[in-house]
């Protein structure tokens, strides 16, 4: 016979669930399973079911519920293994702890935590996975739906979260960030103020090449802590944020080389700009030298043949003088400007 409170209250006998009756009967069984192998006072059972608004007949109703539970348990295959006895000032449920899921969970969680501290991540991940598999939903979910709210329910939820964080740590040590990142996102959304959970999500996202989302997860947790408790994140979480910003090598998967950022491409030097040449100066026309002008004025408006002939049939003295003057000017221009076609064209 197996008993379960990590989810709806249930009793499994021969592979089949037993009918547990109404609310008072299921609540009494759930509370006794939380304190199995310990005496539970009748007044504690009354408060567990009704709180401070118990009806006058509450004690009688609890006695009737316990009587029906005895008959239900007697119908199962746990004869000699389970016993519900009256023991002043209340009742005692004797049962093998391994038959109750919450005790199996605690045993496995402690073992997995010890294996993780010893560096046996592979074995720890398997043990902690088995521990979390004991959960079928929120603890005592069928009772909490009716308004029953016991402090033990919140404690159990904290134990589940701690076991999940240990399991996530083992997974990160094994390089399974791609496998666990979705679960971490879901758990962090439900519990944004848990710093250890946030740090694990940030590391998993960073290793999945999602740096921007890792930094956004830090900001969500920081805001949750400020708004809920008026506190900033602890130094460990702040340090993790700085390491992510700096691509710290310690964030790499253990045993694997750190993937350094790709070096910036080396660009070829830009070619030097072509020199800008100033436009060549435009030379103004140079007036004819005075001797040439005087010679031309002296000749007057004669024909070309007159300039080169004389009445006696020889070369005219005027032509010889003009040619000599032009030769001298051309020689001077050649010496001054060189063989410049523009200068020479003026003559």
C-alpha cells in the first residue's frame, strides 16, 4: 500500500486508488500522513480541518472520519503494514516511511544533494530527478482547493524548489543547459524573487547564446526583490551579471574550452586621396614689344610683298629690320618661357 500527499491525497492498493470519502476524511488522512508515526491530538485535527471556525460537533465528526479511515485501510493490501490507532490525546498512524511519497522524496533529495557536493554530478542528477518524480502536482492540492491552508504545504513547496535548484545545478555542471533552460524559465516566472534560481537561469541562457535574455532575467529578479522586500540582489547575483557583460571565461561549461569572441576583421588601409592640383594660371596676352610695334608703325599699311622687296629688287631694309627685331624677340621669349606653344602663338 502506497500513500501520497505530493499532489491530491491518495492511497494506492494493488495498483488501484482507494475511495477516501469526503473532505473531513481526506483532510484527517492528509494531516496524519504529514505527521506519520507521531501522535496527533484531536484538537489539532479539528483546527486542521476547520481552523478557528469549528462547529460544535467537530470532535465527533473527526472521530467518525477516523473510524471510516480504519475500515478503508483494512480493505487494502497493507494488513500488518499500516495501523491507525487511538492514542491519547488523539491518534497515531503507524506506517512504513518508504510507503509515503513525501518521505521518499526527502530521502532521495538529501542523497542527491550529498552526491552533488561530492562532485558526482551525473549520479546526483539521476537521484534528484527521481526525487522530483515523486511529485504529482502541488502538495495536498485537493485540500487547498477547498480553502485548507496548512503551513506544512508551503514548507513542502520550498523543499521541492530547493531540490529543483539542486537538480538544475547538476544539469549545468553536465553541460545540459539546452535541456533545462525551459524548465528554469517556467520556474523563475513563478518564483521571480529566488536568487539562486535566477542565477541558474542567467547562466543557462548565457550558455545558450542568449545574453540579452540573461540580463533581462536579472532585471526581473532585481525588481521583484525591490518591490517585495525592498532589497537589492546579493553580491553573488550582481557578480554574475558583471561576468555575463564581460564574457568571463569562468562561465563556460566545465571541461570545455571557452569560446572567445571572434576577433574584429582587419581592414586594409584606405588609399591615400589623389592630390588636388590647382588649375593652371591663365596668362594674359603680352603686348608686342616696343621695337616691333615701332617697326610695324614705320612700315605702315603695305602689302606683304612690299615688306620683303625693295625698288631695286633686293630685300627691303624695312624687312631686314623687322626680321631682325622679330628674331631677337623670339629668342628672348624662348629663353624666358621655354618652348611654350601659347607664348609662341602670340607672335
